[in-house]
C-alpha cells in the first residue's frame, strides 16, 4: 500500500491499492454514458420535486404542492362532474320522452337499456331472477304471458305503484282463501283441482269436472274468466295455458285454492328516480314479451 495511487502500466488505469498474490485491483472509472444517465435522472427528479407534489408534511397534515399545483384527486373529481353532466342530459331526455318514442332514438334507447339492465340487477333480480327468468311465485318477465299487461305503460305502472303494495295507487286484487276461510269444502276443492287441471288440456277425472263446472262459474269465473282465460284488470292468471305462477301440479293448485297466494310486488316510485323507472320499463319490455 502506497500513499499515492499507483498506475497500472498495462492499462494506464489507477489501482485501488488492493493486491492479492501480486494481482492488483484496478479502479476503473464508471463509463461516461452510464454516469450521464445517472446524473440526468437525479436532475429530472429534482425538477420533478419542484414542479409536482412531492414531500409529505405529516405534522401539518399537508404536503409540498409543487409549482404546478397538480392534484390527481381534483382532476378525478372534475372528470366525475363532467361525466355526471353528460349522463344527466341522457337522464333528463329519457324522463321527458314518451316511452314508445324511446326506441326511435337509438342513442337514447341504448342508454335506457344499459341503465335498465343495471337497475334490474340491483333491484329486481332478487325476486325475478337474473335477466327476469322468474321463479315460483315471481313471474317470468321474459315471456309474453302477462298478469297485468305487457305494454310499456302497463309495465311502468306496475313498477311505479307495485302490486298489492304500499302505494295508494297500487294494483290490487285478492283471491279468496276458499279453504281456510271455509267458503268451499275439501271435496269441492278436490273437484276444482281436477277442473283446473283439465283447463290446460290435461287428463283429469271426468265426474269431478262435471261436478265442478258450476262451482267454477260461481266462484272463479268472475276473475279467471268462463274458460280460465284470465283477466288483466284483476291480475288473475290464465288457467288454460302451460305457464304457472305458483305451479300447475295438483298439489300446487290445491294449495292456491285452499289458502290463496297474495303475491306482493313492491312499489318503486319512492325508491327510484322517474328516469330509472322509465329505463326499467324499456328494459323489461324488450326482454321478449313486450306488447
Ligand atoms: C320482493 C320481490 C319483488 C321484487 C324485488 C320485484 N318484484 Fe316484480 N313482482 C313480484 C311479484 C310477486 C309479482 C307478481 C305479483 C302478482 O301476483 O300479481 C311481480 C310482478 C311484476 C311485474 C308484472 C308482471 C306481469 O305479468 O304483469 C313486473 C313488470 C315486475 N314485477 C317488474 C319488476 C321490476 C322492474 C322490479 C325491480 C324494480 C321488480 N319487479 C322487483 C315480486 C317482486
Ligand atoms: C277476486 C279474484 C279471484 C277469484 C274469485 C279467484 N281467483 Fe284465482 N287468482 C286470482 C289472482 C289475482 C291470482 C294470482 C295472484 C296472487 O294471488 O298472487 C290467482 C291465482 C290462481 C291460481 C294460480 C295460478 C298460477 O299460475 O299458479 C289458481 C290455480 C287459481 N287462482 C284458481 C282459482 C280458482 C279455482 C278459483 C275459484 C275457486 C279462483 N282462483 C278464484 C284471483 C282470483
């Protein structure tokens, strides 16, 4: 080890002074290109720190804002305001457009469908199933069988006021609980089960059907129609088709006649914006059975 850096004869480079068995370590300087980039990044970082938000100042609950005073959060908030404003225009347009005219405006229709689908998932799918496929007691909305009507206005009224719900204008009807309330005997109900079964062209006990004819006319036809064709004014289901709200096997029919069902659909006018209800009406109407 010497006080002055020794220069290696062969390469002309200074040595570090470390030596092992006659092999000396060279103190090769960093390549210039590497040094330039390194110093460059430091310079950029310094400039960045001056211009942009950099150091936190936790004791003052703030941070060094930088000369450009840029804020990701404020930029985001401004974007959200812009987005809401553009959506707001669509919402207002939808609320002010007659429902049957929405389909003529492709952009508005697409907006209504997207908003309707999303609102349906949030509010309706729990009962009506994903995409409105229905479940026992909860009508399918994808078919063309309607209890109360399948026009845009019918659907909007149903959603707005509900069925047997809390609204003063709710759709309402009540099938009597013929068995529980003692209006019909067990054997009369058994005969009616056969009768209802036969209405959809299924095999049933002929003698029971004959006995039940008058019972049906007296007790059921007022809502379900002479031939079980249903009545939308009362939300009374068609009994002569193969679609069943509560089930079409004998046991389900017996339960319905004995205890009645009283299905409740909530009203939404207090919970959803008018434009959302419009979007839902357009969406449900387009599911397959709109009239
Ligand atoms: C708590 C369960 C429930 C929820 C949530 C619900 N519904 Fe219903 N909905 C029902 C029931 C039950 C009926 C059938 C009532 C009856 O017996 O008439 C019904 C009936 C309907 C009908 C009438 C169908 C026809 O055949 O006339 C429409 C349309 C409808 N619902 C749409 C919706 C929409 C849209 C939503 C979401 C905003 C929704 N429902 C949320 C239970 C529900
Ligand atoms: C006041 C009107 C009214 C009368 C009278 C009435 N129903 Fe109903 N019925 C309804 C309504 C409304 C529904 C379905 C909605 C609910 O209660 O949830 C229904 C449902 C049914 C269903 C279930 C249909 C399905 O798709 O699952 C059957 C079956 C039925 N009624 C049979 C009868 C028979 C049989 C009688 C006569 C003994 C009768 N109803 C009398 C109104 C009536």
